[in-house]
C-alpha cells in the first residue's frame, strides 16, 4: 500500500504542524465519479483507484474519500483510504503503552493509500490530502474508538515528512499518530476553520520536491 484544501502548516519549535485555511477544495466520500482519467504517476495507485476502490467500499473493506476543486467538483484531484487496523501494544512507545492497561492490542485507523493527480502535483496538495485524511479519521472516533492513525511509509526517505506532523515510529517504516495528538490539531482554530471549509460526510504535503509518488 502506498501512503502517502486547503491547509498549509504552521509550526512552532517542538510542536506538531497545524492548519491554516485555504478553502479551494472539498472532501467527500467516493460515489459514482468518473475515475477513468485519474493518474498520479504510480500504476499501483492508479489501478487501485480505477478498479478496486468502489468494490472495497461496497464490501466494507475501506472508506475511500476524494478531494475535488470547489469550482470543478467532478474533477478528482486526489484520494485517500481509511480502514480498521490492530496495533500490538508491545510495540508502542512506553509512554503510550502505559495508557493501554492490560490490553494486548488496540484498535487503530490505517491510512492505507493516498495520491494526488498529476495535474495537481507540486501545489502542496499532498499536505492537504494528509490533513483531510487525519480529520476524517479523527471524526470517526466520535462513534467508534480508535487509538491512533497508522501509516506505512513507502521508504525511509519519506519518514521525516510524517514525523514533522507528529507521527511516531512503531517499527520499520510503520508510524502512528495518536488520536490524542490529533485532537490538539483538530481542536485548534486553524483546524476548525479548515474542517468547516472542506466538509465530508461521516464515515469510518510539503514544500519543495515531493518524496511521495502520487502526492
């Protein structure tokens, strides 16, 4: 699986990035939009989105969301997928492991796939897609608990991209962002503004060269 608005991030030393508003895009669950022309530059992601995304939604295997420009809502600028996952408590950082009590594993949300269409790349949209995915993951916890968002970084090279947003390494290239950390982001005035600007129905980026194929 490949990991990886309107947000851009603002940072203070030692703090996770937060969002600022830039409301040019909407986020919504995938429906019957035309996906045939979508290309992000990585065949595995393109094939998944065109051929399997709708089936995964229908079978309850993943929630698939799309990002589209407000002034061209039928144009798919990007997409991401969310699904359920289990994390073994013994691989959690000690501070977090203490919060899990006697549980051997805890539920998490997997950000499994994330991509930006080629015509929208190099516009910092990858950052927006990431934050949109985090917001949807956090929003779903109002109904179904989840301890964290988990991603599998495609290479070691992209790990710093996630770490600057507060993700912590679990093992190898698997990273997690605790929901409690996410609440700080979502609870900020900037995040609330962005969430209002880019709503999505309930359901379970970066400057310079882009290290993520399709983002």
